[in-house]
C-alpha cells in the first residue's frame, strides 16, 4: 500500500505454485496441472489454488503499484489456467533449494508428474521450455531467486514474526494455529451473524444472529470458541435487536431495539443475564444512529443522529443523570460522523465521516480539531482500535470487504490479508480480534413487473463469481456489469438481444466499483472510473467503446474522479472527490487546445445519473435525504429538490431513473428484503424478493420498458471469525526481510 511494499504472508503451497509457473514463463499452465504438481496424491478443490494465486498477487501487488501490479505478474486465462508474465533467469545451482514437482502446462491432473530441479536450465529437460531471451524482454526481466523465496517460506512458517509479532512466544499471532486463512470460525450453524463485540478480556463475543429472512435479529453471547451461544435477553415478539456494544468493565451490553410499529430504544442489559434490560434512550424515527461506551463507562457517546430529534455531531449521554454533553469540535454541517470509538487511553474518539463514501477521523475526547486519518473515500465497514496509535477497519474493495490497518498519526495503510472480513472488534487485554466473515454471492436478475404487479424474475449470465453494478444501455441492447467471474474484478459487456452470447470483459480497466458507469445517449460507449495505472492508487476516467470493449483514458484535471458522463456536445460531466467525503459535480468543456476546462460546479453530491432524453441530471447528497435535479449545464437556477424523502442519504446508490420520467427505489422494508418503490406515471410498490437482498451498489432500469436489472444474493454465509492480535514490534522486522529479498530479487 502506501509507502512501498508491505508485508504479506505467503504459504508454502503458494510458493510452490509460483515455482511451477516460473518454470514456464509466458506460457499457460492449466489449473489441473498446477493442482497435480502442488497437491499430488490428494483430491483438492480448486479453491485452494484460487487462494494461492490470490496470495501471490497480494505479494507482488504490495508496492506503490497496488493490486494492479500484482495482476500484471500473474495473468488469469479464462477457463484455462494461469500465466507468469515475467521472464525468469535461474540462479546458480549451489544457491537453489530442493526439487519441486513440475508438470507440462497442458498436462491433466492424471498425467505423471515430473520432478525437475528448481535450478535446472531451460535445456536440462524437454519438459521445461526455454525462457524467452529476446533483448526487448531482457530490459524488463526479473529474477526469481530461490534463496529469497526460502526466506519468505520461513516468514510464512513463523507467523509470530509477522509485522506485529514480538518473538517466538507469540508464534500463534494473528494467524491462528492450524488455520490456512489466518483465523478460525467460532460460529458455524445456519443463519447470519453481524455486529460482533468482544468482552474486555477477550473470552466472550456478543453478536447479532439473524434468520434467513434477515428481518429480525437477536443478540447472542458465546465464548470465543466453538460453543453453544445463549441469548442476551428473552425474545419479544415483533422486535429486532442490533448494534451490541460491550462495556469496558465487562458487566453490561448496550444495544438497539426496534419494533415493527416504529418504536426504537437504546437498551442496556447485564452481560451475564442476571437482570432485565433497561431503556436509556428513546429514538423513534431515527434511521442513522450509532453509539459506544465512554472511556470511564459512565455514559454512551453517540454519532450523528437523524429523525425527529436530530443531532449533527458527537454527543455524550450521562447514564446517571440523563444529561447530554456535546463534544465541541469542528464538525461540518451535513456530514455524518458515525460509530464513535474511544481510544484505549481515553484521549481520542475515532469515527468515520460519511462511511459509505468516506474516511476515518479522530478528535480529542475533550473536544478540539478533528483530524483526518485516511485518504480513501471508500465504503467503510466497521473499525476498532488495535492500540493507542493503530486502528483496524473494514473496507469494500472490488467485490468483497477486506480488513486494513492504519498507523497514527502517519496514516500508513496496510492490507491485513483477511478476505471477506468486516466489522472488526478487539480486546487489547488479550490481544484478540473478532470480525464478520461474510461471503455473499450476487447474481444478475432481469425483473419484469406484470400488469397485476407480480414480479417475474430471471437470472441472467450466471457465473460462480460475484456479479453486481448492472447498467443497461439507453437502447436496451447491452448490459454492462462488474464481476470477478474470471478472477480479477472487471467490467463485462453482454448483448441482451442474444442471451446465449457470452459476456466479454473490458480490456485495460480496473473499475472503481462504488459508482455506476454512465452510457452515452446512443448506447455506443460509456464512461467509467477505474484505477489510474500511473496514479499511485488514485482513479481516472475511461471512455469505453462498447463494440470493441476497449477503454481509453480521459485526461480530466481531477485527482480522484469517481463518475463521468459524455453529453455528446463536447462537454463532460465529472463527479470527483470533494470536501468531507462528498463529491463535486463539475461540468467540463473542451478548451481551444483540446484540454478539459471546468465551467460549473455543484458541491455536496454523492452520486449522479444523466438522462439524455430530458437533458437533465439527477443526483443525491450525503448531507441530506432526497433526490435533486439540474439541467445538463448545471445552471444554478435549474437546481431543485425533486423528492424530499427518497432515497435516504445512507441508500444513495439504491435508485435509478425509470420509465416515463419516474424514479425507482429498491429498499428493505419490515416484510421484504428487496422492495420496489416506483414513482412516475404508474407509481406502485412491489416486493421483488421477500427473502433475497439486493446489492447496495445499485441497479438499473430500461427506461423504455420498465424492466429492472439488479444484483441479488444467490448464496450467502456469515460467521464470526476469531484471531489473536499480537502487539506491534519494537523494531521493524519486515525492513530486514525486505532487505534480504531485494538482495536476491530485482523487480522491473
């Protein structure tokens, strides 16, 4: 991540996969051949190979180039295998390790496996093709040094020497013993789990358990091992519990209780079940509500609250007196400061500002100037303190959520190597980390609403990957969507007029993933945001030719553009990073020299859509609920509030322009996980799927027919993961490991 290559745990199996690929540079090695070579005489699933490739890409992508650098080293060949995209130069035999099993690239799993010495020259065996030696390739070649790989194996085996480890006495470390993933699951029964909170001693965890309908939750408590849980409070018909927070003395748990009639209360119950829960706050009408215990345990600190009794900034409720005290700090009007967490020493309050499109901040507990800790503008999914100067958080990246840590006050961000992980919680007394391991698979659906209001759903372009972000072209002919069906997260194009046709990926574009691309009026191209190959982690805008599925960068003068729309008259609308997490919507025109020049700006925009038929822009804000519109020229006099209530600012992606100039919203209701609210000439409310949740990244509507294209969950598991979290080292062990590696490997 930031500042150079980061430490990444690589298992011996992953290194064995690399050695096989290195024996056949620039050649496709089939998945069957890799499985036969690295997992001989076993019956492994392809998942173990997927994990090995992911680990290698993380290792190669840990430098300034980011994940795209890792993908550039190992290429996925759809439905075939993998190819190492660098030249290989073996080092002298006396420096190499033992032989590794190698198979020809096209060999089947049943074919005999040849054992080729790792130091063998290309001429030593007919099974090992010669490495390419053309001068133009030599200029960017790299050396695979087996001594360095051996050092990495030693690093992987000694998990206690990971970047937080302090010595052999912490060998179990964050990567739990006997766990290939680096953690163990402590829940395994049917149902979904969310919002874990660890007891101060790290011996117990409380979490929300939901049934298949995901409409009612109960708070459960269990030891941090596989053991039967118990319910915190007796069941109450028609209520749902959420947001448990364990007190610092371990005696109580605060939580949120809601009922179907709109009643809302913040409750506190004894953690050992010895008494009844008591109400400490009524919160009817509040959609945005978050809280935690104060450092002294005498109160609750609340984040931004909406509803009939709104509170824009951080406030503390004294539990003994019921009095409120506002935290005096430079809060910005309209932003959401969410889920405050006191630091272990009680000096700071951590929170996320606009967590759906925001960053982590901290403010002194006594008030003062708020300090921005990250520069991500990401979709954040939970955060917790690791120490007084380090924070762990979940962030959506491509098609999944991963855990990261950030150092304070420097802001160095590290990927912790935990896939499908979010909502972290820590116990510093025991060095424990718990989190939600959630693995949803989303499929694409075409939904037509019949005359009787009944939805007719059809899954389209099914895959074993995660498909989301569907956007239909204005003429209804093409559908673009995002997916990791071939390995990396990519944009794909499908022909809706030929449903048997295979979707194709867009070449040269790593999509941003939080904002939908926008089609041109004629449906021949669209504009999408993606990773800037030269931007060190920033984004860029790309115009994509739909017929060729190729992307061309648009050199707009914005550091982090997130959305774009071509207006067809030499003008371009750009949604780019703005203040406090919100975007700015900027109208650009071509200057005399062909460069883009800004003409008008609308501030505080979270997402926008362009309607070419009406020559208007619809947009949402992070500062308030509702939907706004403006003309294509962003004339200030044309800006008006179109809908005061929908969408909510938390659901700013779950809407789409619809037929007849209307707007569709997909929301969660008390009885339906995916409910359609349609406005316009024929308003209606339809339950699309009572027990199937739609993706929060948004959906699209064919404005000619009213047919919806959306991603919905087709398979999901959600459990609580547990790992040990050792302390930060007293010296930078990884600096010494990097030094050893770079003495033996040169990267080009």
